[in-house]
C-alpha cells in the first residue's frame, strides 16, 4: 500500500519540475547608420550616427560605441560636433541589455568609416561598389561652398570631364571605370581665381553577374561511385530582387540537360572538358565559365564553328571536335571542313583557315581543342 501511494505522488508532480532544453537563438547583430553628414566631411563639420537592434524595439536595449578598439560612450546616437582630422576612423556599435540571468550582448555592427578632411576640397564618391551599367554621381565639394566656375574630374591622372557645376555624372559604368578619382575646383574671389584639388577617392565597379567557375567533385560520398558532381559557382550583385538564376552544364560543347535553378548536377564520370553557364533572362544577362578538363583530354586537328565559316563546315556526331569559346556567348555547334579548298592561292587546312577568318572577324574569339 505504501509503495502504491509513492507511485501516485511521483506521477502527479507538476510538469514544470521536468527539466527542458530550450533552443539556442542566433545572436543578434547591431546596425550602425549615418543619420546626418557623410562618410567624408570637412574639419569643423558635424556627423551623426545611430545604433539600433533589428527586430522588436525594446527600451531595455543600451548601446555602446567604439572606434577601433577604443570604447567611446554609451548612447543610441553618437555625434561628432566639430570634427577634427584626428577623429577619422572606423566607428561601430554594440547593443546590450541586462536580464535577471545575465547581460546579453549583440554582435558588433558593420563599421562606418568616417574621414575628416582638413583640406579645401572633397570628392564625395559612393561608399559601396557600383554595378556595371549604372550611373555614378560624384560631388566635388569646396569648403565654404563658393560659387564654382569650373570643375574638372580626373581618373587615374587623366582628365575625364570638365564643367561648371559641382555634380559630376559618369554613365553606363564598365569595369574600366574602376579606379581613383579626384577633382579640381576653381572659383573667383578677391580679384583672383582660386583653385584647389581634392584627395583621391577610390571607386569600385563590379559585375551584376560574375563569371561562373565550374567545380568538379569526382568523389562525393552522397552520390554513386560511377557519377560525379558539377557545381557552378557564381555571384549575383543586384540592387533589387531578381528571378532565379538559370544554370546550364556542358560536356565537350554538348548540353547535359535543360536549364535548372539548381547550381549543381550529377553526371556520369567521363573524360572531357566541362563548362557551366549562368543566365538571368529577365535582365538579359548570361555568363559562361572557363572550361575545366577531367580525365584524359588531348588536342586534335579538326574544326568548329563561327557564323563566318558555316558555309564551309558541317556537323557530324562521329567527328572529333574543336570547340570555339566566345566571351558571353553560347557554345556553338560542332562542325568541320566540308572539303579542302584553295584560299588566297594556297591550300589551307581547316584550323589555319579558321584562324585566318577569326583574326579578321573577331579577335576576342579563340579556339579550344578537345578530343
């Protein structure tokens, strides 16, 4: 009877007495942002920064500010009232709050670099990388904001444009626009012409869709031993959300299947050269990777493909192949010479003829020979 009563007491214990394992939450990251001013200011000007913790707003959060490894102050806002050049540096913040268990800290925010210039001119450039095809706006500021009569923009020591206003625009950016920029500003005052030069500002230009890189994984433990994994690595840099990237895979110029939103595919283990292509049809973008050889790959002596040469070549599945790779173009069909013909008074093999034609039509095209 006593044993039965003991079992009843144990079975009626409250559920909170049973220890529970709570899931671990990912640590929060603080966010630092510019509220007033810019990343480049004149000495004596003001800049204001704000720290916040994303998610639910809570009055319990406090904020600490740092420059480098130095802790500055504890506040939501941080202000440089009359900035000095010595106060230039990278500023970041951290959130913290105290609970009945412990003090919780967020991860540090990404740093904001503030540069205090003691000179007379500043070229304000975008702090983040610009994308190919975009328009970049630069501002040549002069201390005291005089009425400028001429502004000259330089890139890597070469004059790029000249005008009377402080705002300078560079349209249709390409990778060649990457570099160092500065400006020279002139104005009239006190019966003389004044001219000042800014410190150089670095500008980064990146592709919207980077060139893909194909990785061959021949021994993936998750797939069958007679197959291998192809992975197409590519980076998309876009201001706005876009549709899925379409991936294509090729072996020796022949498609390994239809387009897919997956950046990897398993294929039979086979010697050859492999490519991948990334495409975003809505943006009209497509990029082709460099070929990656696998297994036994040897050079050969027959030809392929170019619109200029199509009348002299035809395709045969049993032919050995030489693929033509053109930047930002699809792989073209495999073809070879119909027959030997005499060009410019001499007999020419197909590769010699192709090289002659390509050198005149498009020097950027080049042959990739494969077996």
